[in-house]
């Protein structure tokens, strides 16, 4: 969360090209939308998996 713009853009490109699994924790919604393909929502000791980016997860949470 303390990355400057140039470093954040580099990390975004790196993760988009990364072919393995990475766990990303961030408060930057734009960044999460760009790099996430799946979201693991952990709440009250239960985990729910969503295929999609942050925006998809957020919409899904609002519907349910």
C-alpha cells in the first residue's frame, strides 16, 4: 500500500504475466480489479471462493 505509481504499475504488469498462484492483500480496489482472477472471502471462520476480480466479488456480495 506504500508503493509509488511507477512501482505499482510495475507490480501490476509483473502479476499479470505471472503464471503461478500469488496471494495479494491490498486496499487498492483498482489494483485488485486489474490483477485478481479469483477472490477468497474469509468471514466468520468460513471461506467463499469467487471466480473474477474485485468488482465481481463486490457485486456478488451486494446481491446475496
